[in-house]
C-alpha cells in the first residue's frame, strides 16, 4: 500500500484536470477495493452453499 501514496503524489504534482480526476478515481478504487472484494467473496460463498442447505 505504500506504493499507492507515491503514485498519488506523482499524479498530484501535475496541475491539469485529468491528473486530479485520475487521482480521485485511483484513491476511490484503493479505498473501496477491499470492501468490494469482501462483498463478492461473501456472495460467492452464500450462493455456493445454497444448494447444500437445500439438500439437508
């Protein structure tokens, strides 16, 4: 995660609009990534166990 800070700092050194927007998008992905992966993992486990509990 330390490399993300360096990438965001490099993006923020440029003063154009696209670098600011890409910095916001990258930071949103980094912040929401673990939450999204956890949600998808729980959905996979939930759907894979539905057939097991229907048979029991």
